[in-house]
């Protein structure tokens, strides 16, 4: 696959050019998944159900954060906006995100995603309503696991024509995501309080997966692997800020804004980056996390102590420092000033979001 470099856009060009490419990403996702639904419906309506679950998750919207960073990396590196490469990569990233979210909701026993029933809850409800045989919960989780697998297959199909360097990066991205998810589950089960390990998990699941890897994937498709260092510094710092904001939203966020219940991490005994930083700061947090068997954590008391000890305020300051670090890293990349400004704007948007 050959990608032709083009001129760097001016400040006024950026929203329009990337917006046009994002619209093409949405079109690619819709056409691809609808074609799959039609194909499998011809075999049997039931065969289309996992495809429809993927469509359901993708069509719920979301921030489209990974496509935005992939397209930004591609364009900032001089990629040709007329090329289909970055569009396919961005659509693949969104399908990979659908895979991760569908499985994550099963793992975390989540009832809501973006204000609607999760895939496994929806299908368990259908099983119960129709009086089918077997256990409704297992049926719903089975459908969700298979739908997530299918989303991963579709994501891979959109990357088949990538050049070798981009394919290697795609493989690393997928592996880090899955290993990071496993460690998240294992640390919660074992009640491990290890700030460095929690930070590494956050880097794997957020920094690399959400920001650094999409940026570098876009730049690699444009032939600019030399940007890896600057994008790594930017992506890892901003990714940690992203994860800390996620943790704060889970603990203190408004479910009306986030689209899911507050305190899910506490309910699942997740040793989040927020909690590990809190444990380092105040022994009372550690005592609150000691439990007997599956005794649930006292979410309200944890929130109270996070406020009283100043941990919440400290984490907010840490997020600000991480944003500054990200902006400093991208400023050294030698990009067109318009892109340097745009990446600074994106850093603020990501780190201070409320959903």
C-alpha cells in the first residue's frame, strides 16, 4: 500500500479535513456491517444476531477518540486525505473498541453502556421474555462474547492490506489491550495494591491503546515512523490523564452524563490507578479496601475519604501536570504549528471531559 504525502493543512483546514475523514469512517463502518448483516440474514435470521450486536455497539456513538487520534497522526505526518488507508485504520480501531467494550461489560457485570442495556443484558432479557430453554444469563453472555469476537474479526479484516510496519503495530496494539485487560481482572481478584503495576495497566489499556498507538498507526501509514518518540511521550502522558479522569468519573461522575452507573469499579473491586494513588497517600484507604471474601467495598465511605484526605484534589493536579507533559512532548515533534496547537487542544479535551 503506497501512501502519498501531501501539504500540511493550515489551522483553518484542520477541523474540516479531519471531519470529512471521520464522516468517511462512519460511512465505512455502516456499509461494512450492514453488508455483513444482509449476508448472514440470507443464511438464517439468527445468524445475523451477533452482527446486529456489533452494529448496536458501534452505532451507540461514543467519543470516537481512537479514530480522531489515528486521523490526526496521519494528517499531521503529511498523509494524503484522499487515501483510504487511514479511514480503514480508524474504522478498524472503532470495531476493536466495540470488541473491548462488549467483553468488558460481561467481565464487569455492567448493566448499562451509554445509557442503554449492555449487549449481554439485552439478550438475557430477550431469552427470559421468550421463555427459551437454559439459563438466560449464560445465553446473554454467550451472545455478547461471540459478538465481541466477531467485532475483532471485522477489525482485522480492515487491516489486511496494511504495510508490514502497520501490521506489526496493529498486532502490538491488540495484544497490549488484551493482556492489560487480563491484568486488570487478576489484580482485582487478588486485591493487589501495587501503584507501579496499576500504572502499567493504565498505560496498556488507555495510554497506548487509546492515544499513542492510534497516533503512531496513522503516522506509520503516512510513512513517518520517525514521529514515534514524540507521539509516545504525548500518548503515554495523556493516556494516564485519560485513565485518571475515567477513574474520577466512575467514582464521582453523573450517570446521566457518563451513561453508566457510578461506582462500578468499586463494585468489582477494581484496583484502579486512582485507588492505588490514594493508598499511597493515606492508610485509611488501604483499610477500606481490606475485605472478607466477596464483601463489597463501601463506595460511599471510599468517596468520602477520597475527598477528606485531599486525594481527589491531588489527582486533579496530577492530571494537569500530565497534560503539560503531553503538550511539551508534542511540541518537540517538529510538526506544523497548526498541528501542535491542535494536539494541545485535544489534550485538554480528553483530560477534562465529563463522559
